[in-house]
């Protein structure tokens, strides 16, 4: 059961990471926040450093997914090595 949760978590991290990494630089991001109506918040959300921060958060999600995959693989390898001996 643990492996099911791990796979779901890795899938979540990959999906959220890709969205957060690429989303702030898409035209849809511009269209949504230009229509916000409140100029100071709209300007903040459209600023390049804010977009970079959101993309950085996406990169953290992607790295976390890679780390979890490596950890899962190492645990699996240790289990198969222990059962073989």
C-alpha cells in the first residue's frame, strides 16, 4: 500500500511541478491576471521575480519527485538484495 501512495505522490509532484514551472510564463497567466481588476495585485502577479519564484517552487516539486523515485528504487533494490541472500 505504501508504494501506491508513493507513486501517487510522485505523480502529483511531477504534475504540479510541470504546471508551476511552465504556467507563469504562458499566455494564459497573462490573460488571467490582467483581468483581475485590482492593479497592484495584478502587477505583482505579472512581475518577473514573482513568476520566477513560482517556477522555482515548481522546480522544487520536480526535484522532490526525482528524489522520491530514487529513494523508492533504492528501497526496492535493498529488499531484493536482502531476499536473495
